[in-house]
C-alpha cells in the first residue's frame, strides 16, 4: 500500500534578509525588485521518511531544529526547496485558528468561515457545527461577536474547529499549550479517539514522555537533519543520551519567578552530586541541595524548604525544615543549609527545583524562588522508565 | 496535494473546489461592512440611491454645466458605480494577502482565494447598487433597448480585469509594501482619465487625434462607454467602438493571464516573507 506521507531528500532553504525595509528606489538601483540581500540558511536537509496509515509518528528535537518547518511542509503551507514530499490524503492540523477570526462576526459565523477555510463543505459544516460549539464549551455566547470573547474562549473555539476536521493525518504541535487543563484533556481524548479510528497522527514534541507513550516510530531532528530514526523508544534513548552528553537544554524557557521581602535572601543554590564536575545526576546516586543565604537582620526560626517539579508541572516533593522537625534557631549573616538525598529515586528526565525561606509560620515569604533552577537525572543503573520514581522494590517468585 | 498544480485548468479546478471558501470570505466582507450599523444590509441599496439624490439635486439646480448631456445624474452614475467597483476592489485586495499573514502560516489553501473574495464582495455590492440605478433610469423615462444585453458582458469583462489586477497587486504588495501607497496615487490619476463626470467627446474634440487612440486603451474608459450604451442608450463617441471593445477584451485576457502567472510565481515565498 502506498504510504500516507513519503518524503525523499527534502530540503528547505530560507533566505534571511539583512535589512528588511528596502525602498523601491534602492531595489531599482540594484535591479532586484523582488530580491533582498540575503544569507542562506538550510532549515532542513536530506530528510527522508515514510509515515504509514494508522501510525502515530513522532518528531522530536530541540528548539530551532526544523520541526515546525517540517510540519509546514507536510501541511502544504510551504514547498520544499529540493526533494519531494507527497501526501496522500487530507491533512488536518490541531491549531489555534483564532488569528483568522473576524472580530465583528459572531462565533457561529466564524465557525462557518474557518471550517470552510480548512476545506469542509457546507453540508459537513452543518453536521458538525453543533459538535464544534459543544466541544468549545461556549454555547451561550455563540451568537455574540467574537470581539467580546476572552482570549481563552477564542482559543477554545479555534481549536475546536480544527479538531473536528476529519483528516487522514492529524498534525499535532505541542498540544500541551492548549487552554485550561480540562480542555487539554478533551483534546488529548480526541487525539486518542482519532488514533483508535486508524487515523495517522504526527506528534511534534520535546516532551519525551508523550513521544514514548503515544508514538510507534519517531525521528529526531538536529540542526535540520535526521539524527536518528526508528522506533520511538530507540529514538528517545538516543536523544536522551545525546542530551546527557552535551548537557543541552531539552525544555524551553521555564516558568516560575521570585518573590518575597528579602530580609533573608537566597544568594545561591548549589547542587552537588557524586561527580561535582557534571550537572547530570544519575538515578540512584546521592544528591545534595545546598541553599546559601544571607540574613540582613536576625531572624527567628526561619523555615527553609524546597520543591521538585517534573518538567510538565507534576509536583513530586516539597520538604521543609518545619515539617521535618528541624529547628533553625536565630539566623543572622550568611551561611548555608543542606538537604541531602542518599539515593535519588527520580527516573531520568528534567526537573525543576524551587527553593524558599519563610517565616516560622510559613505564612510570610522572605525569598521564594519558584522553579528557577533545573537539573537533569540520567538513567544510572535503573532500567525503569514508567512513572516518576523507582521504589527499588524487590521481586520474588514463589512457585 | 495542494498548490502543486501550475496549469491554468488545474488551478481553475482547484479554485472550483474552494468556491465555498471564496463565497464565505466574500460574505464575511459584505456582512462585516454593515455589521454595526442600524440599517445594516439596506445600506448596500440606500448608499447608491442617496448618492443619486445628491447628484440629481446638485446638477439639476446648482451647478448647471452646459454639457448637453441628457439625464446627467444617471450619466454620472453609469460611470461612477463601475468606478467605485474598480477603486474599492483594488484598494482592498492589495492588502488581502498581507492581512491574512497569520492564516497563511497555518492553513494550506489556494492563495488566489483571498483577492478573489475581495473582488467577489465588491462585485456583489456593485450589482446591488445597479438596482436603484435601474429604478431611477426607468422613472426618468429612458427605455431599455436590446443594448442592455451588453451589461452582463461589461460586468464580466470588468470583473475579470479586476481579478487580474488584484492578483498582481496583492502578490507584489507582500514584497514591496510601497505598492499600496503607489496604488492610491495611480487610482486618483486613473479616475480623471476616465469619463466619469464628462463625456469622452469633451476630451477627444479638443485633444490631438493620436490622443484618442490612447484614451480608449484605458479599459475603464471603454467600459464606461459600454455601460452608458447599455443602460442609457447613450450615443457613442465618433469612433469605431468595436475596435476598442476588442482591445479591452484583449487587455483583460492579458492582464488576467500575466497577473495569475505572476501570482503563482510569487506565492511560493508568501509564507516566508510574512
């Protein structure tokens, strides 16, 4: 059977123009009306891959590796500079269409317009508009001009339209950015549903967990080239090994922030593993978090605490000196506090670290640094991959 | 796959499949224009009618030019309404691609749809505006003749011509943003080169002979003469208008073909440039 998507030796070159606003006069002088002074940049090179029917295919890579460009080529929004990419079916993308909305028109009118834009015919739209509106959860405002919508409502309506297109291939680019948690859940359910119907899905993500869970095969893009292709697990392993060795940031910019009155201030946070030269810590190793502080006045019984979140926001642990029964006494001047773990149970991945100092009642923050620090856990000796931690349990077999 | 077809029949077929989108986009333009007004859609009819009233009053009582033209207000409208169709189509369509920038990044659809929808919406408004004109013309006692058959032909030619121009303008504006500004000046000059307020004879009688040849190379000038023949049974200038009709048709075909080619050539880089 003919594959759904077949890319052979695909390359995409961009011309980056140096001085964007060019006057007509200048263009005439250079005799290049439609050309800017440019440098060339190959966003993609020698890309070969095949996506079969009913397959969930992953594309992973760090920011700027060419993932989005590849998606656009598949969607037909851009054409490759060299090579061919043939797509045998209707491509749908899970996207935020709100940008194409007309503010003066009502929600329903915009649904009709944008559904047509995606290639639905009037009959199909008549069938689906009820589903679309219900999915978006804004039935009550559907006859209101969308300029009165909140940004969340706009986004939900935009996604609802694109997710109701009946595509042969669904392109999903970083789903987790969609609206509130409840709506995200519904989007993921819908993706599962389409997969169960035997549709192909292309999932672009830098979330390793998602790629592992959902994809059968994957490619890893690095600086525009396919670094590794194969089954998803293999590709993720190769990618993680690469990330471990180069200590590259896998995840984009972190959220978080810092607040507090700073009578006592956190001056530095140190992570100390078994190998002090390396910022990657292995599962099962010991790890010590050292919080350096400087108290500008004497503070009685401050509470030191920290929290670890997984990169997707899951709160894993949050110990502090009060709940652990450590009394800190009166603190003044500078010093440090240590939190030592002898056997980190965390599975490989990227984690965010928060540190904080509060008053004795944990009501008043002196210095709270929310997820401003990050560390990576390597796989060490464990082969476990499911979940968050390894409990180092022991199996025994009774026959 | 989309956007791969480069032949005209292939493109026409593709656009036919996207006819609903053109309709929806044109509908959006028409609806959005009167969305917040109390009378809403009625304005499409009322606007040309009120213009007619003003023109009739002005030219019947105030500034009585001795032009020797019968039904002068109707005469003006037969030139002015087609002119409005041209001017609004072009000045709106020139930005149609740039304004849709965000959408182009996300959804694949034949890009011609955007300028086509603009021309479509304006065509709709134009035809609607002809209704009060028809009523007015019957009221002042002009009898329609078989020349009325020229009206649909003229509308068709003008529409195709505008489509060709809008392809060129919208595609060029993506790369060279000066186009939009230049267009405004060109439209102003073009307006005075068209016989909207004056009969062509006024120019032709005073100008040297070679000028008249150039004068009707302007397809809008020829079209206005045709509109007046069709609607008002107006006398034609003392020239063989069939020749100029043929020239206008040829220009239309050339503009459309060249404009479309140009559009297809440029559209590859739309996404990168926006």
